[in-house]
C-alpha cells in the first residue's frame, strides 16, 4: 500500500472547511458530512494500521515531506509528517472515539437550545457549525500527533486550542460558557509559551526543531539545557492536559455541549500533553531534574483531581475532576521514563473508551432530564434508562479498576511501575497511586449511586417543568454500547502478552523493573483499597437519604467544592501581582520614560521661546545688539591690557 499520511487530517479538515464556507446551504446535511469525514478518516487509519502490521518492525515508521515550510536563514523546517507506532495509537483513538462522538452528536444536538435562525425545515443551522468545529478539532489533533517536528506539532497544538475555544463557548449566549471558553484559551496560552520557548532553545542548541535532529543531538547537549528544555515542555503539557498548576480551566469547560466534553477528555485535547512528554522521551531521559518534575506534577494532580471529584454534585464536573486525576496517572507514568511510557499510553487508550462512555452517559441523563446536571436532583434512573445505566456502569467499573475491565489492566500497571521505582521514591509514588485508586472508587461510586440508585429526587427542573426520564435514541445509545465494549475488552487486549509494550518498543524503548514485592501482593492491596472506597461511598450514599441541598460540609469539603482554591491561588499568586507589575511598568513608562522625553521636549520649547524674543526681525534691534556686543568686546580688550 502506498502510504499517504496527509489524507488522515485532510479528511476532517476538508469537512470543516466545507461546512464553514458553505454556509446555510449545508445546514440540512452538514452534520452528516461532518460525521462521514470522521468515519472516513478512521477507516483510512485502519487501512494504514493494517499496512503497518504487514511490514517488519524496523520499517514500520513512515515519513512524508509535503513541502518546504520555513526556509529562513539557518532555520529550515519542512512540513513533514510521520506515522509510527506511537502516533498510530493516537490516530486510531482520535478517529475511532471521535467518530462515535460525531454519531452521538447527530441526535444530541438535534434539539440544540440555541436560536433557530429562520429555519423552516426543522433543522438547526448552528448544528452544522458545531460539526464543523468537531471536524476541525479532529484535524488539529491528528496534525499534532502526526507532525515530524515540533513546529508542526505546535501548529496542531494551537489548532486544538482554537477548536476547544470555539466548542466550549459554542453556546456563547450564556455568559458562563463565554467566560469558560476565554478562561480555557488564556490558561492554555500560558502553557503554549512553554512550548514556544522550548522550540527557541532547540534551535539555539541543535539548530533544528525536527524530532530526529533534536533527539540525535540530545546526548551532546548539557544537562542544564536539557533540564530547562524539559521544564518548558512540561509547562506546555500542564496547560493542554490540565495538570497542576494550569488545571483551573478544565471544570469550567463543562459549559460546552456534552459531546465536546467527551471529545476533549477522551480523544483529543487533554491527551496532547501526555503525547508531548512521551514523544520527547529522549530529552527527559537525559534530564533527571525535569523527569522528576514530571513525576511530581503527575502525583500532585492525581490526588488533586480525585479530592475535587469527591465534592462535586454536578455530574459533568465530577467526571472532569476524574479526568484531571486520570491524566495525572498518565503523566506520572511518563515521568518514570522507559519503564512507564508504554503504560501511560495504555491507560490513555483505555481511558479514552471509558471516559468517553461516561461523558456520553452523562449526556444521555441530561437529555432525559431537561439538561439537569445536579446529581442531588437525580436518583432512581436505573430502571427508567437501562441502557444508559448499564453502559455507564461498565465505564464506572473500568475507571475504578475492577477486573477484568480495561482500567484494571492499565492503571494497575502504572501502580506497579510506581512501586518499582525503588527506594523512598517508589514507596511515596506507590502510596500515592494506590490512595488515588481508593479515592477514585469513592467518588465514582458516589456518582453512580446519586444518579442511578436510591429514590427519585427529580420532581421538577429549575423552570418548574416536570421531568419524564426516558431512554435515549439509538444514535446516542449505539456509540455508548460500543464504548462500553471497549471499556470491557481494550485493557486485556493491550496487556495480553505485553502486546502494547512490544508494539511501542521501537519508539519508547524497552525497560523492565524489579518489583519490591510479588505482583499479586500489589494487585490484592490495590483491590482492597478500591473496595474500601466503594464501601465507604455505599455506606454514605446508599444507606442514607441524599439531601437535595448539599450540606455545608467540613473545611476540606468546602475547599474541594471550590476546586481546592485553584482559581484563588492563581489570582493571588499570578493575576494580582501581574496587575501590579503591569501597573508599575505602565507608571514607569508614563512618568519615567515619557517624563524624560516630555521634559526634554519642554526644555527645548522653553529655550526656543527665549531665543524667539531675541529674533525680533527689526534691523535696529540687530544693530543695537551688534553695537552692544562690539562695545563689550572693546571694553574687555582694554581691561585685559590695563592688567
């Protein structure tokens, strides 16, 4: 097969262009075109995957240079693409899960609450724009993972940021949605500066931003340079993957339509940071300081997100906190180097299945409950929405790591790798990862119980209109069922015989660690902690009545409801000092620089005024001045002679 990589991102990009430029002429069928482009990209990705399997391991990576992109001085960057084992994992995840989300969105967005701009055919013009943005999201993410250099990755990186801004703020008539979109955009710009500075360091150090050139020259670069470069790449990853300290945008991003949440959390945006760290492994492997920073960020975020998830009553925000925590697992694993790269990607793939299923399940609940997201006003839905209940339940079992569901295989591998780090580091990371698993079991059981079990608490919605829960249509339940199947089988398939590890070895390397104790001890201990978390949640939310109004709670509960004061910290540590610094610089500019310039101009003006008084234009005045000057000169000469 003649491998043509550029078709992968070109298909959804073409769909986006047609839908955006076609205008209202594409309103009636735009959603179908957008879905078809996503599916076509997935099918083509499967064809490339099949072709890759048929080649020897050392010949599976394919490169494609399309044209010379940046020929500026000593910097020459070709617009090149590469498809290897790592990028193939992302291609199949992005297009596969993305296609299911597109199909789901056809029905979910059919009753878009946005204004119907003079539509007489019964369709919603804004739905066409929604699918255009979804296609743009897929195209940008595909470019990000297929680029063979950091500049091409950066182009996709910014495209993902643009698409997320458009989709999070899709219902921009809502002030909260518009504010959330701006917040996500601004916070991500902070991370993007890290990637931009990183590319500057690469060019200054290696004379190139290509993966091959940078990685080949990393051995000869100093550790200090590589450490600073690694920290800049980590900053970029923190922005896109919502890791501490740039995590504050993720919860607010739930203001967008639910399919957007599924796409961001499962297949696109938040996975970009994990890809960047894994792809940049040769840099981090030679910079232990930066590698340690990656581990710390992952460990802190893992617990940070889990604690927040325990106190959220909004089902989508609870799942968003869960994503933050699960991405923390992946970042921690990637920070452990070759020992953890493959397991980070494994958890990323399994997470793509069960997290997309959970979000689509939450959307199904909202679809049936007049867009209600407060779990305290749900309850008792399992009998009324059996398909949603079962598929959501499968995702729940997968994310808490119950065997044989997908999350058990991928998350437990990360926990084992953490313990295998050895010494005090291994003990700390092992405890953190196991504790995170227990907290995950608690808050996800809480979500399950408050939504589907107990007595109904949904007499009326906020407008006083009685809710009538019902199962979602087939276009919504179909993708949920397929994602549930992936949540069951994906983990075992990827872990069987170390298949994913072996697949990724040519890209991420091979590494085997010795565990301090037998694997079954770690597995049994982790399952015990998980079951303890389930039991605590069951005791608190299944055996007691759930009040419709949340109780005040203790200090930690209040802090978790406020996202552990992430916004307050950013405001106090960065925004307010930034405002003061900007004000001081502005004052220094106006009173210092401008004052000096204006003072000099004033002095020149005053001098000119004095000189103008002498330059009267009258001959008699000039003659008198000449006479006075001559007399003064003669007097001085006579005085000198007398002396």
